[in-house]
C-alpha cells in the first residue's frame, strides 16, 4: 500500500485517536527492527545477557536437568 493511501486514511482518523495510532506505528517499527534479527543474532544476544548455561560434560548437563 503506497504511503499516500495511508496518509489519506490518517486524515480521516479523529484527533482523539492520534496518540493510539502513533503508538501503534511505534510498535510496528519496533517489530520490523526485531524481525530483522536472525537466529544467530538472537543467540548472541542471549549469551550477552547471560541466559546461556554451559556444561562441560554430559553428566553435568544430566545433573542440572534433575
């Protein structure tokens, strides 16, 4: 959908809904940014946030699962 069509539709939205429309657009832009990340980007972010547990042996892993 061309931007001109969206701009015309925005002109028909009552003023009291504009804050909600703006917040929705912010949400869409956020989702676009988030979806641009691939699985590797997400895995790196998890490591950086300390969300990854490292086990040096399979026995360590089994013990942690119990």
